[in-house]
């Protein structure tokens, strides 16, 4: 893979002067239709009381995320995906394709799968401010800063979604119907914070993410969590050793988790920040970001590179 000067790219900072959160953009998810997103599920249509709130997502999110200013949210170029949480809050995304490299690596970056891990979403908002422009970036980004808005925006932030389901135990891993429930009972003592749901992909948030993975076809999935302060990894490439002060320390495989669901085919990198309620200092956040970009450059091949490697004749 040809080396790229990521540190030079990081000198660019997104300074958008206009917001994509216009009334029209929030009133109708035109972006979803244009990019093939699944529509909101009918049985999860928002109640009338939630509709007005969904029109001002940045105001609601930044009221809860103290490290994210309204300007940061407005300038993040987020749009409605077309999907909504169980309580009707729009799932927001940002797509940024590289215009400088046709065979770019596709990266899906996710925050806020657990609603009480506020730093996970705040970190994604921070990193969005440091994305280089599309004409200077070698990566195709698909960013979801808050997958579980209902859990985050509850009166007291909670891990599970509005239906009481741990979204990171709701993905269809092998033998989910046996292992997910058994693990929940025997290992967690029926901990309500880790309830896997009644069936895999029972929740609109996990169902949409599964569909988005199939649509986007990422070469890497990055999921940000807290508060273990380590790196975890599932996948067929060499894992990172260290991002900033975070070191590789696998935390196990769980039935229904995103890593267990996708990691055998698409690498899943889990970044566990050291605190759920407080971001690391900005210098440390930048070190994590720089180390992450460098590792992607050196270890994650594009789809064309994978295809070319598979086409090479066997030397033996």
C-alpha cells in the first residue's frame, strides 16, 4: 500500500460556514432515498409529541453532551439516515467519500451504541471536526455519532434503548437464540442493562445498523465505547497495539455483540475510552486519532486490493 502523509492531512480542519440541518433537511430524509437507506419501520413511527423534538436533534444532543457545542454539531454535516430510534429520534449520519482516491478504504465509525457512554459519542463529534477535506482524504467515511439516542436522552442516560435492550447484544451471531439468553441468565444474573432482546435485530437501531453494514460494505468498523480504557479487536488483520495511551487488551467475545457479528469478515475495532462521562484531554484525543489513521493506512486494504491479492497465483 502506498504510504500517505496522514499527519499533513490532519492540519486541515473542517470549518463549514453553513449547516446541513436546514428545516427542509430535517423535515424529509431526502438523503436516505438518494443513498438507499431503509425507511423508518412503520411500527416505530414517532408519536406526535416526538415529532417536534426530532426537528431539532442538535439542540437535544448538545444539551446532553457537554463536550459538544451546538456549533460543532451544526458543522458536522450530519443528515437524517431515514431511520429512527424506537421513540422516533432520527438516526443521524455523515458520509464523506474520498475524491482523491478512487479505491478508498470504507470506514464505518459508530458512537453511542450504549446511551450512558456519553464520551463515546462526544469523541466521534470531536473527530469529525478533524476530518480532512474529501479531496485530501484517502478514506471513505460513514459516521454515526449516536446510534442509541433514546438511551442517551433519557432522564438519566442508560445503556439500553427505549425498549430495554442492550443493542450490543442484539446482533444475529451464531446460535443467538440459545447462547444470548443463556449468557444473559448465567453470566449476568439477568442484568437488565445487558438484556439481549427477545430476538436478534428486534430493535430498529440494531436492525438499521445491520442493513447499513450490508449496504455500505465497509472494510473496517470502528465502534467507540467506555469506560475500560483499552483497545479491543475482532478481525482477520493485525490488530493495533496502541492508540495514544490506549493499549490492546481483548475484553472477550459476547453473544450478540457487533464484534462477534461482523468481526469474522469485516474487522471490528472497539475503542474503549477510560471514562464514560468525560473525554480525555484534547491532546490525547488527537493522539488516538492520529494513531488510528496511521494504523488504517498500514493495515486495512481496500476492496480492490483484497480482490487483487486473491487473484494472485499460488507460488506453491
